[in-house]
């Protein structure tokens, strides 16, 4: 009869059995992760810091709402283990390709994160549809996809990202959890800093190029008066531009903000001779280099540009 194992021996064997799978998984290559847009990639990169770098689909100065994936993008999607995107309410061009591979690859819609606040698109007042522009398609989004512009929403996204990474790569689950905890604290600090910087802008009136900022507006009580274009990717009609100019004196608008992809000189010509200032906002970081710091640079940049224009003399 073989000798009976002692209690310490059994305990060591149990520890070895429990630890072996985790050690093996931790030694495996990390999962290939692909993210749709720069601000989200920044947050995912911080959760994955020290493990791997997530790839990015929507690059350059193409806004997410008008981006059409290239064949090379589709090939990269096929090689992923995890794909994070906002959802079809923002990255419209990715909806069909991601639906086609959803059964083979885990595709995570961040708009579905627990605790996420999602707001409907505005279609009244200064956000009304341009009479001279084509009507929205029947399947056009009805909700605003710029969810990352509220740091509380960003926190909800980080929690979901960390959860899915930990489930996909359990050998590194503790690492993802620790990175997420550090990121929560950074987001809390950012929120407090933005509130302090933007508090002096209460009551200042402005127009934005398109309706991308209501999460920022609601969070920091900075409501815009409307948009230059009601639909991303469409240039405003001359009738709309004339109406905006006529209304400047009645609405008390101080600034009109373009974006990196705004047609050249459009905002300058719109405000010319009116006393209204021209500014620029970059909610997606289109003019920025992608990387882990980008989300914080985007948010701080928005506060800086809002202050520079709305507090300008005159």
C-alpha cells in the first residue's frame, strides 16, 4: 500500500493544482484587442498598461460617425479576440462588419455598460433639422454616442472593459483590476479639475459645429445654444448660415466652435463682422496622436478652448 499523503503534502498539491491553470494562462500571449476610436482606445490602453497595447480602427482625422472601414480594417477585425466600440449610434460604418463577426469574436458595446447614461439626440430649437438638407435615414441613430465626454460615463466604460478583459484573460485579471482602480482615481481628479475650470463659464452662450457635446454640457452646466450643422458630414445650407448670423444679436452668442474637420474658413466667415468669436473643439482627438494620455488631453483641451473663446475680451 502506498504511503498516505500527509496534510501538508495534500495542501501543497491543492495549491499547485489551483495555481497551475492561472500560471499557464498568464504565460500565454495577451489577447489581441481592437478599439474603434481614439478616446476609447486611450482608456482601454490604460487598463491594459504593462500587458499589451490595443489596436485602433478609426485613425487620422476621420470622425467616427462618417468613417467607412477599409479592407485592411476588416482584416484586422478578423484577427481580434476582443473588440470594444461605442455602438451603432456612433460608429455607423462599423455596425455591419461587426455584426458579421460577432459570433466568432467577442464584440463589446460600451454604450451598454452598467451605469451608463445615454441621452437622445436633440432635434428642437437650435438643433432642428436644416430644411434644405436631406432627411435622416429611417435607421439613423436617435441617441447621442459621444458618451465619453462625461467622466462618469468613462468610469462605467472602464469597469466594463476591465471586466471583459479579466474574463478573457483570467491569468492577468488582477493586473486589469488594479489598472482600472488607478484609472478610476484619475477620472475623479479630472472631473474635479474640469468642474473648477468650467465653473466661470456659466451663462456664456455659444454654438458648436455639430451636436457632440451634450454629455459635457450636462455634466458641467454649460448648455450650448445649437449647432451649425444638424447632421454630421453635411455642410450647412446658406439659408441656415444666414439665419444663424441674424440670430447672433438676439441670442447673445459669444463664440462659434468649429472642429478639426470643419470646412476651411466656414466658421470665420460665419462670424465675420458680427463681433462673435471663432473657436475650435476636438471631441474625438482627431488632431491628436493616439495613446494612453489622449482621453485626458481631449477633456482638458475642451475646457481650455471653451475658456479661451468664451472669456475672450470683446
